């Protein structure tokens, strides 16, 4: 195939460029299909999902709503302020994407106003329609001329739109930062002008092509999160450049022996093409194993990133050789490709020392990685902010206003819901008992229910009497008249509000609560959910409810964390088995895959322990983000085996003409620069992700960068070479018999 690619190099380049341009123009962008609510990826049987389903009659559709918030910076709102706000609402309603603005209410302190905004159904996923709808409301703020009046738009859709905009900005910064880092590292490695650009070009094209193709995959049921959007940049640019380096370094090595340009390309591809293919397959298989996950976020991230790696493999094996053939030896200008090995180099000297003292090297490496793994005793999952507003955004400022003037319950309520076997309208004392017992449990800092939702307390007897006279509140008109039972207007209004907490049939009841442990998005709140659920369960049994649950941000976070941990346990053996099988096929050995996989597992535990040390022990954070152990395992296992494949393939190649103790230093001398450069680039791409993001993504980027560095400089330097030497001919069992071992041992004595 490579000879065909080299021969038709210009058509190959034209093909990839045209396909990429057509995909970018004709297919949707990745940002337009992103889903940011992490809890929405939970399975249907998750407790928080079941509770939300039970509370569905009370909860507004989350996809296309918002909250308009206004305050007067000089003090309480005036009638003139309210009039000005109404003008803003009228202007916003002129947009066809805004369905309604209503339910306006002034806070108890009189300093803030809030109104519910409903948007057209087409805006529910954000994208261009959501962006236009949110901007239509925010543009309407400009009709007010009073500088003291501060208006903000928050809620589910505005938060989503702000998240998507922030993701696009972050992705752009990450791409630019990653490209600059890769160019600098490649320039240092090759000391050339064109080599960094040619090495990076296929990876950049793969990234541009992968985005639209992954976005198109949503039509077959793949869910896309902003996490995938960011990881895709680091993975495609990092892994793509790594695969390109495998080919470029071997190509330069071939040129140094005097092989003509095109033959050097074909020879390089024939030697490392298999390694690149198996390296990509290990990553693809590891990512596709995420389809076994219960958590939908992983199922979406896995196939999406696998598509990206698949594209990288095709591009690197076709476009890069074509570019190399076009550029020729000028690729390495102004440096000169010299004949000869150039000496063992630093990696060859290190490998020689490891070969002379393999036991010490192996024990030392295991002790270092094991010591770092010991910090896992401090591991605890942290909370996250699913669908949380981006700091500094308009939606974030609106959230702050709501919490300050309407209470924390206005932005992060935990909904407690009960389902009764019969109507509570005729037994309203159950409402009083349920609320009292929820409060008495000590798990809540506030509890609002049907008897006090209207700002005044309704005695159960009054509720029963009004219900007997007027029927369920859902059937009553909004506007009060004296003909309605002769009730005082405030009492009527309070009874009318109970419709927001009790269904018409009286069997489902909602209580809005704030958790005493902390705000809904905090780690403390997430960790308190098991005790909260136990308290709700006790109240349910006391009042005779047949179904119950707690829904909201904190319960969703707790379920995500628990299910994520279960997925690690279930998928870990699958990934290990798949990678071992691929290594076995490549190396045609049963023994080598065992210690190669074990070395990367040890690298993973050490990396996670180092993350705990940095973020929890030193950084003082309450825990590690729930996704970090999972993504670190998949990425470090898969990407770490890339370097194992390259090194072991070269060791096996060298043993055809050299004894083992001589072939190991030679193999590491020739691959050391490649692996080091590739590891630095891949770690750097995730490091840039850590520097350009915050919160959970920063932890993921940092953890992956640290894991790749440990794998590059410890596993590849100490563990693998020392183990290879100690096992001798057993490395290749069963294809190489033990009868060949004496020649290896004789060669070992001669080499020392």
C-alpha cells in the first residue's frame, strides 16, 4: 500500500484535503451537538432518575427554560424599576424563539425580581437556535437606561448556551496551545524547520475531520459531551503526532543508511506500520470497551474518541507518507542526516546499566511506582457541578443573585417526593407530619412544602375544609373572586399555590429542600446523599408512602459517582484482556503481554496516587473528580501500551541478529528519543488541557499528563528492559523454545 501512496502522493493529499473541507462545510460542528448535563447520562434505574420521574408533574422541562433576574444596586426595587423590567420582557417576547415570560415575583427583601422564561422547543439542545434565543433576551436588556438596574438571564438554557460558548473558547485556546507546544518539542527533537510542520499537519487534518464525523454520529444514538470535545483535541493531536513520530524517526534512520527517499519511506512504513496499527487498535479497543459502561457519558465519549483515533490511523498511514515523498530530504533542513548510529546515546547508556543490574532496576522501579500508589489510601470521589454555570458568565451572575435574594433553594433545590396509596387531600395531616419529620432528621437546612409554600402556613384542617368546598387547586382560576367560597384572598392564594406541590389526584407530594451539608454542587452535599436518602426513606415509612426519592443536583452527582466507580470495576478486566490479546498477536508471545500489561497497571495506580497527593493531600481538595480514575485507566492503559509496542517490536527485531543483552540497549538507544519525544508531546497536550480549563477537566488533564510521563520515563526506562533481560528467551514463549536460551546466555556473557 505504501508504494501506491508514494506513487500517487499528490492525489492522496488532494483526497484528504477535499474530504476534510467537505465534512467541515456539510456536516454539523461538534459544539452544536454537545450535551452538558452530566446527570442526564445516568441510566433509567438510577435512584435520582427514578425520583425525578416521580417528581415530573412538578418540574418544568429543563431543556428550554430560563430565569430573568433583576436587582436595583441602589436598594429596593421601585415601581419604576418594575415598569422598566416589564418593558424588557415585552421586548424579549418579540423574538419568535421566546414563548413566554411570566410568573414574576419580588424577593422578600424587596431587592430582586425573577420571572420564568420559556423558549421554543427547538432551542432545547442549545446550538445556534439556543444561542439566538438567549441573546434575544439579553439584547432586550439594552432598552433600560437606568444604570442602577442590573439584569441577568440564568436557568437551564442560558447556562447551556454559556457552557457551549465557553467550550468553544477553551477548545480554541487548547488547540493553539497544543500546536505551539508540539511545534517547539518537534523543533527541538529534529532541529529542523519543515519536520515539525509535516509531522503535525496530518494530526491537525485528522482533528478537523473528526469533529464533524463524530457530530454526525449522534444520528445513530451517540451522545456527545463537552468533555469529549476537549479530550478529542488532546488525544487526536497528541496520539496523531506520536504515530507520525514513529514513522519519521524510522524514516530518518533509513535515510542515514543511504536508502533513497521513497524506498526509505516504504521501508519505514513496513517496519513501524504494524506497530502504529496495533498501537491505534489498542486505543480504539480500549475506548470501545466503554460501550459496556452503565454511565452514558462514558458510552458517548468512548465511541466518539475511537472514531477520532481511527481517522488518525488512516491519515498517518497515507497522508504522512505522501507528504514525506513530496518534501523529500529537505524535511530535516537545516540539520543533516548523517550515516552511522551516532553512538548509544543517553537512552542506550541507561539501558546498558539496566541490563547489567536488572534486578536492582526492576525493584527500584516497582518501589517508586508502589510508593506513589500508596497515596491511594487518601482517595475519595469529589462532587461536581453538572450543568453548572460558567464562572463570570451572565448565567453565573444570575445564579448568584437568585441565591442571595431568593435563597439557595432557588438555584439548587433538592426535591424530596413521596407517592401515597391514596389522596392526601382528605388526610392533609400527613403533609404536616412529613415536613416536620424531614426537618427533624437534621439533614436539611430548609424544607418548603405545600402547607407553607405561599408564604403563610395553612393548617391541615383548613386544607381539608377548602378542598371539600372548592376541590383540587389545579382546577381553580388564577384570579380570585369572592364567589369562590367566600375565602379571604390571601387564604385562597395560599391554597392555590399547593398545586405546585401536590398533584391533582393528591397521591404525589413534593418538598423542596436545601441540604445542611452544603450547596447542591458541593462534594459535601454529594457525600451526604446516602444519609439524606436514609432519612427520606424513614419519613416515607412513617407517613405510609409507597414510593419516595430525592432528585436534584446532589443526588445526581452521588449516582454518577457510584455508577462510575462500578464501571471501573466492570470494565477494567475487559480492557486488560483486550490489550493483552492484541499484544500477544503482535509479539506472538504469551509471556510478554502479561508483564507489559502489569507494568502499565502499576503505572496507572501510581499516577492516580500522585493525583491524590497533588489535589487532596497538598491541594486540600475534598476528593478526586469521579471521572478521573476511569479516564486515567482507559487512556494510560491504551496509550502506555503504544510505547510498549514500539519498544518491544524493536527489541524483537534486534534479537534476530544480536543476543538479548545487546539487543535491549540497542533497541532502547534507537527508540529512546522517539518514545521520549512522543511521551512529552502526549503529556504536553493533556497538560495544556489542564492549564486552559478548571475543575474536573483540569484534574483529568493533570492526571493523564502525569500518568503518561511516569509511563514514559519509568516504565519504559526501568521496568520493561529489566524484565525482558530477566526473562530471557521466555519473553517469546511459545514460539521460541527454551532450547535457544543457552545461546542467549552465552551472548549475554560476551556482551558484558
